C-alpha cells in the first residue's frame, strides 16, 4: 500500500468532494429537468435514486480509494489485473470531460472579464464562440488556473475548495434575493417545484436516473482519487450522504436563482448552456444593478466550474504519480498541456471546425457523447461486476467500519452492488446507446 498525503480536515474533504460534484450541470440542467419532468414528483424519484444508486456507488469508490491508496487504475488492479479496465474507463473519461469542460470554463472567464471591464456581456455569444482564435485563448486560461491549483497538491485543492464552496453558496443567495423580487417570478417556482402528473412518465424516471449518475460524478475516478487521501477515522457513509445532500441543495438553489428570472422575462427555460451565456445576460441587462448581479452570477458559475475541473485533472494526475511515477509538478503540467491540446478542436467546433462532424455530432458534442454515453456507463457496469461478483464486497465493509462504527446497512448495500445498481446503470447505458443510434440515424 502506498502512503499518500491526506486531507487536513473533514471539512476540506467534504468541500472538495462536493465541489467536484457541483458543476455547470447543477446550475441549469437539474432544475430544468425537474421542471420539465413533473416538478416535485421528479425530485422524489431523484432522491430515491440518490439513495439506492448515487450513495452506494460513491461508497464503493470512496472505500476502494481509501483501502488501496491508489489511483483508479491501480485501485481496481488490486482486485484483479483484468479489473484495471474499470479504472481506465474512469481516467479516460475524466481527461476527455476536462478537455471540453474547460472550453465552457473559458467562456465563463470571458464573461467575467467583460462584465468587470465594460459592465456588459460580450455583444454576441454566437459570434464569440465561433471566432477563429479567441475561444482557444480563454480555454487556455481556464486550464492554466486549474493546472496551477493542482500543482500545489491536495493542500492547494483543499484550500481553494474551502474558500470557493462557501462563497458559491453566498453568491447563490445574492442571486436568489434579486430573482424573487422580479415580477412574475412565481411562475419560475411553479415550473421547478409544483408537481405535474401529466409531465411525469417513464422518460422522467429515466432522466432522474441519468442525472444522479452524472451529477455525483460517478465512475469518473474522482471519488476513488479523493478517497485515497482520506484518513481512516472518517465515516464514509456519512461523508457520502453529506456530499450528495450538498449537491442536491445547490441544484435546487440554482433553480430558485435562475428560473424565476427566466419566467419573469418570458424566456425559454430549456436552452442548456445557452441559457447561461445567451439568455441570462439579456435578463441582467434589463434589471436595476444588472451588471453587478451578472458579475456575481458568473463568478459563482466559475467557482462551480473550477472546483469540478481540478477534481477531473487530479484523477489523471494521481494516475501520473502512481503509475507513471512522475513528480506532481511534471505530471500536472504535462497533463494540463495535453488536455489543452486535445480540447482545441472542441473550442473551435462552433466556428473554424463547425463543418467537421463525427457520426452527425460536432467535435464538442462527440467528445461529450463518448464520455457520457459510453465510458461512464461502461465503467459503472464493469465496476459492479468486479466489486460485486469477482471480488468480495465484505472487504469494503471492513474498510467502511475502520472508524469503529458498525455499518448497519451493509447487507442492503451489498444487495445494491450486486443487483439493483448494475440494473440501473445498465439502463443508463442502453439509453445512452439508443441516443447515439437516434443521432446517427438523423
């Protein structure tokens, strides 16, 4: 077993792990899915899946990371050499996700700079992202910030997370305070929270299942990596519940912050990232103190993005430290540079490379499809197979109980690992391949 540095405090670990889970998807996708798929009914199903899928898988990854003190590939290799493929799926997914996630992170920095210097958004979002060179520059700057933080190791990650996560919460409260005062804001609350039985169906159930999988950053190697820095005295089930709870609370707060303003101005809520970069700036330009609140909003979006990005980069850096035997600084710089280079086609896929498609996907969307619909679900299925059937989950139960507190739900947890969780992950996988088929079919 390799000795690693550890988190300096439980709070730092929770903030870093929650920051890894709380990303751009929490700020627009979860509240929108909730509103479109039945409101409170969707929330109830989502919380159910959090309990029987999200938390159990997080506990697998966290306890495996702490038991082995290894990066995801070596951690699964400790089970059996064939299980390394599970870690390969996770590390590859983390690297590819960061390569296009940082493109969006660059857009965020562009908006922060624009509001701070000119008190307004860039003139045209579509013109900005289709420019031949500028998106690459902002993509580079975002990765530079991410790489610099990771160069300082888990101490740097912990310090940044302990500052950014509380500030994200405070800034959300500021935006909420302004949004609920807008005329017609109540329609936004109705969209997100009021149960709508006509909108709740099996598609909504599938959406809730998929959102749990992606929202908690499952099977990306993040929880294994962060778990490998966790002390033996920490209570793993309680930590996983804390992270899942924070992730859900922030997503709900984002809905309260964003959608009252969207409905107040009669705008379309289902625009994805375009909602943040194209639509909301129009809202800010039309309200009193708009530039200030826009700057606050994009700062909180930046905090959410960068805490997720450093977690994704740390997965690959941990692999470089353990498997490639590189120093932290060398490994971090090399991987940050590689991620920048791989991400350039994604940065240019809205302009210079807009004519390039792969299976009817743009380059940007193709990378997202590979990770979301293939690597992550396959990682989940193979994880359940090796942990539940080729190994003995009792080893992880022993790890969970290292703090001296009996794990009373261990039989239910093992049942989830062997039966319930793989069935649900397989459903996500099949849905993902179906989406690919429909896109290719056109």
